[in-house]
């Protein structure tokens, strides 16, 4: 397989194959024991989970967008059906 084709397939926004890292992205707090160890040592800022919080916010916003698009699509279908019944 050529380099360009591999690069293209690796950068697609869909999952191909048996890539099972979805479970890692959906955990509440990654490496909780390690983060608490660093926090007690005082080597990090007090906001250790800022990155995880931003990921949760992104995931929530993404879900809200998908749900709103689905509702909007359903509304269009219902209104189209009503319009067709008039004719």
C-alpha cells in the first residue's frame, strides 16, 4: 500500500479495523491514581483534570448537536408529511 493511501486512511474520521480505544476516551478521569499522586506531591497545578473536563464538555456538545440535528430532521419529516396530506 502506498504511503499516500495509508496516510489518507489513517486520517479518515471513521474507525477502520479493530481500533478499540473508544473506552479510553469515555472514562470519567484518566489515570486517577497517578493524578492524585502528583496532586499530593504538589508538583502540578491544582486543576489536574482540566484536559479531561474539556474532553467531557466537547463530548457533551457533540451529543447535543447530534440530538438537535435528529430532532430537526424529524420535524422536517413530520412537516413534509403534513404538507403532502394537504395536496
